[in-house]
């Protein structure tokens, strides 16, 4: 989703309000991914005995649930923004094609 979002970013005009929404959602998604990596790194570095204890006691489960919830919310926001961009792109393509057809008809080109 982040890669798809990155592909759409150049299509924005600098003053487009969706650009700040996109940047905000993308940054929050990256922050949540960093949290997940930090939790995993911490788990990997505590040693095998501590890992077993973590698993038995369910430590980190709440953090994982919170990170999952954040990621889900931010990905949904990115999806909405990407879909609106795609619909707008399709609209522009249709308008360009209509203009080409109109021009061809007026000029008598097949």
C-alpha cells in the first residue's frame, strides 16, 4: 500500500489538500511499522528463556493488538485516498479521450 501511495504522490498539485492527508496517513503507517519492528527486535534480543516467558504470559500481545489496529486504520485511510486518486485519473483519461473524439469528428479524421 505504501508503494502504491508513493506512485500516486507525483500526480498531486502542490496545493492539493489531499497531499497533506496522504502524507499524514503515510507517516502514521510508517510509525506503526517502526513500533512493530522495535517490538520484534526487543523480543529477539531478550534471549530464549525470556522469549518463552513472554509467550507464556502473553507479554506484548496488547502492544501487537494496538499496532495491528493502527496499521489497519492507516491502511484504510491510504486506500481511500488512493481510490479517489484512481477515480480522478480515470475521469481525466475519459475527458482526454472525449476531447480527442470530438476533435477527430470536427476535423473529419476517422
